[in-house]
C-alpha cells in the first residue's frame, strides 16, 4: 500500500493485474511447441502459443531429413517431397562408400509444411497461436502462476499470466535464460542453401567428412525431390564463420560433380545444440526441443527427439496441471522419463562423437575405407537407423577389427551390454494422406 495525493491509501498495481490468463504459455511454434500445445489443448487446458516470427515455419530451421517415426508422430506424410533409400559417405579425399536399402530409410520433407501441419493440429485441438509475439522476460509470480511479458511486432507489450510455461523457443532459448535453467551445451553454427538444380543421385543423401570443411560434424547434400538439393555444413564454433566452411564444401562438390551448384534460392542459418542438459524442468517450466538440447549428437537432427520429448512433456504437464502442483518436484518426472528413454543413446553418441572429432583427415579416410568392406556395408544396411545411430555403431565395432584398431578408445563405450531402453519399431503406423 502507498499513500495517495489526498492522503488515501491506494493499492499498487501487481504484474498480473492487466495480464491475460492462460493455463499454459508455449513459447515457440516449431514441431516441439506445436506438439505440446496440441496435446495439452486436447485435454481441455487453455493454451496460448507465442511465435516470434511473423509466419509459422519461416524461416526454415533445418534440412528436413527424417525417419518414418516422424511421419508416424506427425500423423501425415503430406509434407514428404522425396523418400531416400541410400546414403554415401565421402572422406576428405573424396573416397567414398555407399549404402542402399530396398525400402526407404529416410524422407526429405517440406520443412515449413511440417511446422504448419503441426500448428494446424494444435489449433484444431483448441490452442491459440499468435505470431509476431516475442517472449522477453518474467515480471513476477501472481497467485498460482507466472507472468511473462511478450512484445509484438508493433512494439506493444502483452502480459500473459500462465500456470505453466513451455520453452520451445530454440537454441537461444529466452525461456531457459529467464528461468535460469543452465544449459552446458556446445552450439555448432550451421549454414545451408537450397539450389534449384544440382547433379547427384536423387535417391540418396551424401555426407562429407573432413576437418577442412566440417570440423566437429559434417557437410551434407540432400536431394529436394525437384532436381535440386539442400547443401549445408555444421562445424565447431572455432571462430571461422559457418559460411566459410560452406564455401569449402561447394569447392569439394565442384571437384566431385565437375561443376559447382549455382544460383541458391534460399539460405538457412542456424545453431545446433550438442550436449546433455542436466535439468529440463523447474518451477512452472519445461524445456522441449532445441531449447533443451534434445538433438542427436552424431547427426544434429532433432525433429524426432523433439516430438518424443513433447509427448512426455504433455503427459507429465497434464498430471501436474490436474493436481494443481506445478512445482519443480512435480515436473521432475519429465526430465527423468526423457533420460530413461533417450539418455543412454545420447550419452553413447556423445562419447563416440568426442572420439570422431579428434580424428585427422587421413584417419577419417581410413574409416571410410573400412566401412566399404562388404560385411560392414551389409551391417549398415541392416542396422542403420538415423534416430538411433549408436545401434549400428555397436554392430560395426563388434564386427570389424579394422575399425577397432582405428578407434581403440571407443571400445570401452561399446563392450557393455546393449542398453535396456526400447528402440521404437520402424514399421509405419496409420498415416493421413
């Protein structure tokens, strides 16, 4: 209370006095945010999704290569532009090894269409999505929730009071910072361009290894289903701009194809979080997707892992909302269940990645040569799984003395019994065309 000018006592305005009230505020309308919004809205909760960009799905954030599991979780294959059955891995010298399966092993998506599809599913479930609305800060806790200040494209501030906040706002998550959730992760700068025409086999993806073009990860060539390709690179943040590595990859492609791709139609500039976040929850907050570094350490892909995390988040959050207990203790099962399902895969992948990033270019060429051996190539075709890459890594190390000699430090990570967590089946479910 404070004295008024005429001696009366007046009540100071609280942060929540002019705030809109919602059960859940989801920050970010990418796959993770829209999936959480759809799940919680379908259970009867009032859900607001705030997307900082003016349009859902734009700018595109990744290359859009996914497994059949993503189509199952999305409930549609309408956004597929090209199935791929094979892959080729190129060493620094451009020596390569190729693998091809009878059935499609991955799908190239219209990435923006996936985001729009999932956002539409969220609105059909009852969630409200507002674009051009940026999460800025927390103002303070009202009774039974938190108040967030968001800013629209016109610069006008909006106050939202919510019982629960879901941070699905990407690698530079403002929600994670506001709630002081520590994220000790490595951010790999990535740069990609889409070219309307490009030589190459439209039925396979290509991976390019080498410390010159992609220290820390790799470069890629992905067919776009229309005679062109998505070409990009992600690398260690060593001070060299990702675009420099991208230009080096184009030079390598010019050597391979005899001509360099030209006239890019669009660009994607992003960051890929690699690491393990100790805690994905706090009082009245959960992190999903890139905000929680739920990205596969060996590939940088995160759509499948984000959708699985979102399903777990919906289940835990719905129970906490129903019990009206949104404390960190009540939300802790989200982190625990995520780690139970995918934590072991991530830990093994991080271990193997730490070894691979230290290999010299001659050693990388030797790995590519070893993978070309007949039995190993058949093992990759039989066990290859872009969502669970350490499964095939275990099989390869078990089958190849030559790989063991190249990667002796890896032995300790793979001699243990196979992890007990379930690996979801690859068989497709019922899809909506």
